C-alpha cells in the first residue's frame, strides 16, 4: 500500500522592529514575501503595519530602476528614516519587486524569524 505523500512544510517569515516589538510583516516565503539579493520584497497583504510612509527621496538601481525610500512611523511617534523602499518604476523583468515594500534582511533595527508555517 502506497503511503500518502506529506505536503512540504511552507517556510514562513516574521519581521518586526527590534526595539519596540512592532510587527512589520508576516507571511510565506516565495511570492508573498520574496527574498532577493539580501532583502525581502513584501506584498501589501503580508504587511502587519500601516506605518510605512513615502519620504520622496528617490533612488536609482542600474537594473531594477527607480525607487523611493520609505520611513517607518512607529506608534510612539518615532520615525525611522529610510528603513525600506519601494520601486515606483520597476524593471518589468522583476515582477516580484513591483510596488512592494522592501526591507533589508540584515538591519540592526529589524528582527527576522523563520519557521515552517504560520502560528497556530
């Protein structure tokens, strides 16, 4: 008798602001939260805060194109400048970065936790 195949556990990631414990993002690795070049590109659906605000400081990547920096406004009123960014005119070859909040994977203000699935 053939045994039923067990589904592979989904890899899950949680990102929060280290000092305040403010949750920033939580979701599955892959199309929901895409790791790319040491950063996370997060679909709006998986953001856990509405504290990201555009500060209109532009940036240019030679192959991903035009982005703007994002500040994180915490509930305490503190503003963390340039913590994330978003591509406004992205390269069409990289659909996983289009209009997503991007956060650096290794940033001293961020805590990142990996697990096999969502908390129960």
